[in-house]
C-alpha cells in the first residue's frame, strides 16, 4: 500500500530520520494545521516548506546573502508580491522562466514565486556563451529571463521579445520596474491561484560544446528523497548551511530543496572565495556546507595561518559532488578539518547514486561510498547482466528521483530494467564500496589495451609535488590513441616528464604510461569545477 508520503516502510523510516534530524518536532496546533493546507496547495515542493516555515518560525532568518538577511515571513510576503507582479507580465502555467543568477536571494525568490503561479523554471549555467544562451532560450521556449545585471552580456543574442528582469544590480534604493526588487515593491493586481499546477524544473547538463541539453527534474512525491540523504548524511534542522555549490547546479539546487525542508538558514555568496567561505562558516556558525570538490581543494590551498584564523568547529558536515576529488586531497581535507566530509556520486540524470561517509573515506579515500536508502546501484557487463564484485562494468542506478527525460527529445540514456546508466564505469569491492573508474567515453585504447583515465589521474595526483592531473587520449595512427598527461604542480615543486612516466610504469603498467606530458599553470574547468578535457589534447607535446 502506498500513502501520499510513500510506502508504510518509507514513512516509518522517514519519520525516524526526520525526527532524529529535528525536522519533526512539537508544533502548536494552530500552526500545525497550516501544513495540510500548504501541502494541498503546492504539493511536495520547497514552496510548501517555505509556507510552513513562515507559520512555524516566521522571524527566523531564511537567507543570508551579500545584501543582508531575509526572514521566512519576509520570503513568503515578498514571493507573493513577486508572483502577482509576474502574473501581470503574463507569467503563469505553461510559461517558462529562466534563471541566470549567481547565489543570492533572487534565484530562490524567483523559483518560489513562479511555483506559486505554476510556471516552469529553467536553471541556466552562468558560464554559457551568448550563442549557447540563444540556442537554449529557443529550445526551451523561454518567455522571461531573470538575470543578474553583470551577466547581461550572456543575453546579447537572446531574442528581444524574451522579457528581462534584473535580479541583482549594484547599489540599492533605486529599483526600476525591470528589477526583482522593483516588482516586489510594486506588487501586482491579480489574485494568486488557490492550487496552481506543479511547474517543471529544467536543469541543464554540463555539456561543454554545442547546446547543453535540458534535463527535466521529477516532482518530489513523498519523503523518499530526503529519507535517502538523511540515511547517509546527518544533517540537522534549523541550522545555518553554507551553500557554495551554484544554485543552477544539481547539487546547489538540491541544497535549496533540502534546506527548505530542514528549515535551514541558507548562507549564500555570489562569488566563491575560499577564505570568505571559512569566514562565513565561522561568523554564522554554519553546521553544514554544500560544495563542489574544486572549492574544497581551493580551501586546502590556503596558507595554514589563514585557515587557523577561523573557528569552523560548528561545521558537522561538508558534502561535495559534481566531479572527482583526488584521493590524496580527500585525506588532506579529513586531516585538516576532521571527519566531516561526505562525497556524493550522482549525475543530473540520476540525482544520486551513492554517498561516502567519512569513515569510509578514511579507509578508502577513492571510494564513492554506498547507495543510500531507497537506491539501487548495479554494475552491468556488455550483456546487461550484473557482474561480480571486483569486476568493472557500466554503472546503473534506480531511485525515485531519476530524471524524466531530456527536453525537446534530444539525447539518449541507457536504460535497463527501469535503471538509468550514468555513463560511468566502476566496480564494487568485496566490502560493498563503489569505486568509479571514469567515464565510459573516457576509456583510452592504446596498443590494444583499455586504459581508464581516472586510474592514471589518481595515481599522478598522489605524486609528490603534483597538485592535480588530467589524462586524455590523443589520436595516434600507430597505437589507436596515445596517453597525454597534463599536470599542475604545487608552488615551488619540480617534477620532470620522465619521473611522471616512471611513476606510472612502476605502479600501474607500462602501457598506461603517458607518452606526452605537459605542465600547465591550471587545468581548464567550467564554473562547477569539472575539467574541460575537450580543451586538452589539442596540441602535440
């Protein structure tokens, strides 16, 4: 039997976890009655959570950003006014509102306001080029874009009939009617719908060339998703959380969703700075941090005396996802900040697959952990049959937050027995820990041998003096492909190409040794920290 909150078992486990996290707690009867009303109106959405928080703890701070603070009461009232103003601009069910913003109150208020109207939201990556932005706007049939003013150049090629609303402008006190603050101040003339349809949320895949595909996120239909996260990460309700991962990123968006249910105070910064992140944790006594791995690596690069300036003892969990973090850096982070690191493995399409706890990372810093509650992960061979532990195969995931497909019918995903393929290769060890070998399309064939780029990268990253490494295959008529390694060295370090080749030969195999070795000042990355391998391997070394 399935209840609106999931199966009875899911409900029981969820209530146990939510009670342990402090989400379920005594509430005065007159306030408790607001929950079913909000749930009926908006469903299992962050909007419901913010409406409930407005009644449960109205004067608690909901968001801290570069402009100040805003309470749950203010968020509710501001998004009501913004929704009415947007309705006057013909935003409603069937409309698509794009959000092109850095991390601050604006994108959150926009998402809540559009939900109160039943409109769809498209989260735009701030690193897209004007040409990509134009293509996305046309493919997603965007009618309004809410953008930070300093990102206006990204919209130069977007058709003029797409309405622009500026979410962040420098200065204050002079808001025009084309700004979020101006719309909130002016309000609107229309009544909000009593039960709007649940709008779609579209997250763009992190493609680096061409037009990024739009992945439609499923609507949450029960407590299974938060049950999954809390089964592996001990988050606490009504505590400050630093959200450094971009809100347009799957993990940043998830942090917003999780934080809404937990009644968290979300601490946001428009631009990430490693020392500022430590200062924010110390000042606001944040108990959790949501990040992408490269942000944690930048924090580790701070001088020891800088890190020592800030009391971050309040921090209980640091969760990162979006790209691989070198095992040596995982260990360094645990040694520096304690056993607080949780590494989540997933994708835009499958949401999450596994989560590694600190004790698992201590023993196996390269692991992706174990599947959380309600999640199935299988390693399949080329015949779509499950392989034994220790054998490498394709990773497939089943959970209740699998995406519902790419918009516009573009792109395909592998599906087997209701599970989606992540596009990665990996294996389970004999203890049931998951390990990722790398992207299936990153497999390098050299001299008739299959080489996993990730294994070579992790080995090189462990070399003394090496800060980070990337390995790609370069077309070679003689051996199909040859390996090319790109390394960034620690400041003042000296490593030569022969030492790199010998290190791989001595620890992996001769055929895995890179023929080309190049030293760079930094690896090319997108703005969520993923290495842009398409920009490597274009020159002969």
